[in-house]
C-alpha cells in the first residue's frame, strides 16, 4: 500500500491524532439530570454542562437558576422545553434543558428551583443543587 515505512507510520500518527480529537470533542459536553442533585462535579474550562429536568410549565411551575459566579459558570441562552407527548400536546409535561459553559477556574454552587415565579413567599417545590468545580 505504501512504498516507504515512514509513510505507514505517518498515517498511523494522523489517525491517532484524529481519534484523540474526536474523543476529546465528545468529552466537552457533560449531561446531568435530577439524579445529580447534591453531588459535586469536576469540569474543565471550556466544557458545556447540560442539565435536563422534568417540567410542566402549563401548571405555572418552571425552573429558575439561582445566580452563580459568572467568572466560573455562565448560562448560555434560555432553557429549552421539550414536550414528552409526540406531537406536543397542550398541558403535557416534558423536560427543560439548561446549558452552561465553564469559563474560569474555581468552585460555585449551581442551584435550580422549581416554583411559580409569582409566589414570592412560597418555598420551591423542588430544588436541585450541584457543587461545580472548574479546573
């Protein structure tokens, strides 16, 4: 196939580097759900954290992110709702997915409350809390 041994070695090196890049790209996104509540997650700078939580906005309840240290973790965009009923049915529940980017080294608490935003003196129905450490 190749006339010279160094060409074969070069092909192996190129393939290995490509594989490492592909594997590294897959590791740049971390997906969590409510089962991660109360845990600590170590991440690297530049990783994306996706948190998907069950939700039903038609009840008035929604997930709200408690502000985090913006030098460590930054929310990217708004939560995305996906209905669990195919096709989307009015009143059906589903999931909300939040996207965060790790921007700097340090530790911060990521807290999400499930509540009705207009009920100011009522505690959240559910709270999901994670300790995030970015290296």
